[in-house]
């Protein structure tokens, strides 16, 4: 059984806040008979609702929800992610799990969100579900990464740097999120790296906008609920399976970009026997776009590791409209992810998000590989 602890005096930062937001800020009752690391079960007047997150939300050792709060330790601050221990001492950040350890050396000691009385800095560090989100009030930020883990290869795109321990299994990813100005406008940021030998790398994140803050994530890997990738016309032969953000629409850096996505139902296979009332996909929206993308269905199965703009699976006619309200883009995917006669979850080919041309050229959203703003699959079923 997964443990969901009682509320403490200091409110922990957990995914329960997102569930409350999606439910109109109303209180709810949790069904504690849950053994799945991706979800929270909520009791309804009739039946249950499963809120399934794109990354595990419970610590693998304790079974408790991840608290995205720093706790004071003897030489700094630390917290437990979903399968990791993360600590920060001055400018040194250490991420460690059973696969190994990684050390990040930031250019200065950061301010720690969620920690008491930390010295103000131009760099701020916030816990994610299994790592750190870093914000820097600079046009560029350069930092060192040293890996002390088994390493087979490196995957690199203009927005993501991934250390692979197996052909399709990472150890760690550093993913650019975006650059943001004071008005809330978002811009793509580019991530470069230089190999310094002995599994040590110098990484630099930069943006052409001079007055924007830069944000990126560094996380140890956990398998995701969604198998997804973006494809883009500006890099027609590149695959972006581990990128954390999608710029759906058209930008100067990416050209036209689409998102291919499908849920890995095997990770919630116990729900396939239930009678489903509805399925909603909630995707965090990171910019202020007022225009939503359209939803299409792939005409055949796509490969999240092999898809590029030049090799992408074609799209069907438009099947769904979407609504963008508040922090989430919400898709009613009941017809795509359930059997029409038995009303049960099914394995599907997934969906494609494309942005129609309008006043807003793009919408910036989390992908299934974002640990600071995970996607949520809401499944309401009768029990």
C-alpha cells in the first residue's frame, strides 16, 4: 500500500495541490487502498477517480508522496525524490540513487525555494519530483556536471542533455525549460555542452533575449506514464524523446513543432478491468497562450525514440478540440482511450497535438518528461 501521510503543521508541497486545483479547490477524500506509484485515488459519491501523473509521485523506499520541500541537514539542505536523495550545499548539488551519483557545480550558491533563511541569489533552486529546477537571472548560465554512474552514451538536442546507462534507459537528464521576461513572455533557450573527460561536462544554457531569466531541470530518471516526443521542421532528422517542454506551433528556433504522445497503459493495467465514465488529459501550460492546439490520431504506431520530422507518422483528420483554462490544457480523450461498447481502457495509438495558425504562434506545454510540472491523466470509473 502506498502511504499518504496526514497533514502536518507545515503544509508539504505535494501533487495533492494540483488535484485540488483540478477539482475547483474543493476538499476531497483519498482512497488509501492504492499500490501504484503514479496515481492518487479519490473517492466520489459513486465510484473513484484516479489521478495518474506522468512521473512517479511516491518515494520508492518510504511509499510516501514526494515532498518538494528542502529540509535542513548538517551541511546544507536535502529532500527525497521519487527514487533519489538530492542535497544542496553552497553551490554544490548532489543527486544520488541506486544507479549512481551526479554532482552539479553551479556558478554561485543558490536561493533555495522551500528552505528557511537562505541568502538571496540570482540563481534559485526548487525541488522537482526527482531532481531540481534551476532558475537564473542571467542571459546565460554555465555549470559543471560530473557523473559517477555507469554510462553507455550521450543523447543531445538543442534543449536536452541526457546521460544514457542503457540504449533506451537514461541515468540523468538536463532539460532546458524556457527563458521568461518580466511580462511573462516565454522564449526558447538553447543548451550546449562540452566534454571535459572523465564523465565531466560543462553545460551552458543561453537565450538571445537580454532581459529574460533562464529555467532548466536536472533529474535522475524514472520511467514515464507517457511515451512521447516532439518533432520539428527546423531539425527534421532529430529525435526529442527526453525534452521536457513542447513549443507546439511555430518558433524561430524549432520551426513548426508537433507533439506525439500515448499513455503506457501497462503502468496502470489494473484499471483496464474497470468501467470508465471519462478520461481527461491535463497538460500544464507554461506560457500565456489563449489559443489551444488541435488533436489528431496517428494513422499507425509511432516510436517515441525514432520519430523525427522527416520520419513522422502521418496524422488523421482532426478528432478533438481542446480547452485551455488556467494552468492546464485539458483534453477529453474518453473516445480515444476507451472501448466504446465496454467502456474500458484500451491500448491506443495515442494522439498528435498541432497548433492551428492564429494570433498566438505557439503554446508552451510540459511533455511527459517534465518533473516540475507533470502531465495528469484523470480517469473516473465505477467501482
